[in-house]
């Protein structure tokens, strides 16, 4: 009985390890692995069929086709995405990632490809006439005493820390694994406002009792991240970005993902 | 979201959730397997080993039962992964971290079950001329295995939930698939309740397997209380 169980476990273990070894056999074109935050529409998310979708996903796929390499898109937990890049299990990050000084110390970024601001979302309440009305305005949403929800490890968090908390404005910051959870808590009432990248905010408020009451002009720029010193991939991506921006494809993708509702 | 909308969403999400469940099952099978192959020798060392062996086993035990599972995952994936020339796939990192951890917990289960087999068994075996290793292998371990099954069923259901941590290092299992669907549809309650239901089914199915094994390996003459307790 003992032997039978052991043998079965042993066989299962061997089969699994072999299959993973086989999966890592290289193809013809160079293969780069792109890590994304799979919960960040409209830049990167997973669609109904379980495939990666979003603005950054399509841009990277186009660049791969144009520049002659294969790309494999893998969802990675946002908290671990830069360490995963450094360790080498992914080769780039293309996922609505803002270029910041702190991140530049860890990774290299491509040329900027998009610029966004941050948006502040609050709950909508219903007034006497039955019209939806925001609970706070842009000033009262971030005033002293408020609790603000943000996704951990994002520029929203840094902005609030540097411009409100460090400047003496007594707001409480609540950190979440994803901006979506912050919006959920906003609707429940655990936080008074949620701050996130504006395109993401627009997708988060559709069909929900929440609204954008204002934007914080940070003029942040998005770039794709590669390991420090990975010149080859960096120049491939930069060239690809130049080409796609010069083509009609750029306008089509921007129209499809980033403009309007 | 209306009720019918929720139902439609659940049905449309099931294929991808079940794919995640397959990865979860693969994870738990390999983690428990690693835990088993390492846990039994560890338990034998705990109970019968020479003092210096017991010492080494004790250190292993402190480390792998002392660190939180997530910390172990990160240590294996990022720590080992950052050593030159070592390339650790996320799946392998999870199997190592959770498997070695399960080995420490399983060793305690087998230690308890080995001790539950009466001293009389060892004495009787040795009086028949068996050496200590022979006695352990042929007489004590088989009985201990039977006693360890309730504890093992427990370990199974715990490690099953621990596999949900695997997304932290990039393994796309059941819970992370649920997260992706929620990110796209914002249907938090619907999807997470479905995910919870799948975990429930997986847990119960596994525990059923252990119950069946308990019956198949039951020791004649040991009384029927066990049957009543298996609900």
C-alpha cells in the first residue's frame, strides 16, 4: 500500500516536471515574455476567452509582429512584477506603467508612449429630485479626515503620500491589491474616495454608483519596462513604438481603447 | 446585476475557472507528494533517529513550520531565482516552497501516528527476530499510515487553500482566474462565490478520497468508532 502510493506520487511528479521541461524548448524567433497586471483595463486585462487583451497588449503584439520576435503575455501579481522582471522570469512589463524616478533605479524604460492624469472617484448619492449627485466634490474628497483608497504600488499612492500626507493634510490612506477592490470599498462606504489613473477610472465607474469629481494633473507618462541593461529588447521596443505611432494602427488602437466610454 | 445575468456569467466563466482548478489540483498533488516523500523519513527521524539526526530534523521543522507560506514562496522564487544560473519556474518554486513546508507538517502527523501504534507492536516484531528497520517498514508504518489519514485529510484541505498564494509568484490558478474575470466584469460577489464553491467541491472530493482510504486500510479489531466519526 505504501509502495503503491509512493510510486503513484513519484510518477505524477516526474510527468509534471518533464512536461515543464518540454514546454521551455525554444522556437525559431526570439521569444520575449511580457508581464502584465491582468486586472488593469483598458491597458491590460483578461477577456472572456481567457486571453490577454487591452491597449498595451495589442501594441506589444503589433510591435512583436513588426520587429520579428515572439511575445508571450503572462499575468503577474503587480506587487511582484518588478522583482519577477529582475529575476528573469519575464523580459518586459507592458501594462500601463508610469515612469518614475524610483522605478528607474530598478528598471529601464522605453520612450514614453502615453500620458495620463489621476482621477478622483466618489460615490454617487440620490438627491431630493432623484438625481444622482456626487457625495463629495474634488476639494472635500481629499480634505482632512477623509479615507482614500488606492492600489498599492501605484503613482496614486505616491501622489497622496507626497502631496497630502507629507504636507500635513490628515487623510487616511487605504491600500488595495487592485484598484477594483478600492472601488468596491468605495461603494460599500469604507473609503470616501478612490484615486487611480484616469483611463482606468473611467472604466471603473461604468454602471456603478460612482463618478469622477476631478482630475489631478500629474501628466504622468507611461513606458514599457525592461531589465536594466537589456539594450537589445529596449531598442526593439523603442523602434517598434516609433513605427506604430507613425502608422494608422496607433490611431485605431487609441480610438478603440482610450477615447470615449 | 440581475439573477439571470449572474447565472449566465457563472456558466460562461466555468471553463476558465475549471482550467484554473486543474492547475490548483496539479499544485496540490505535487506539493502533497513532495510532503509525503520527505515527511515520512522526517517523522521516522523524529521518532527513531540518532540524536544528531533528530537535531537536524528539528531545525528543518522550526524553519518550515515557522515561516509564513507566502514568505517561503518569495524566498524560493526570488531568493533562489536571483542566484546566477538558477532558473526556477513559478510552478517549481511553489512546489518546492509549499511541498517542503507540507513535509514539515506531515512529519508531525506521521510522528503522532507512529507513536499511536502501540509499543507492543515494536516489541512483538523484534521478538519475532525482525530488525528495527524491518519492524518499522513491515509492521509499524502500515498501521501508522492508517492512523495518519484523518490528519492527512486535514493537511490536504489546508494546502489546497495555500495554493491560492501561488499567483503571488505567477502561477495562474483558480483564484487568480477569478480575479481576472472580476477585473473585466466587476461582478465581485458572483465570481468569488463561484470560486469558493469550486474550492468547496475540491476540498470535499479530496477528503472523501482520504475517508475511502481510511476504510480500505482499517485495522481489524480496532473498533467501529472511526466509522461514526467520518461525517
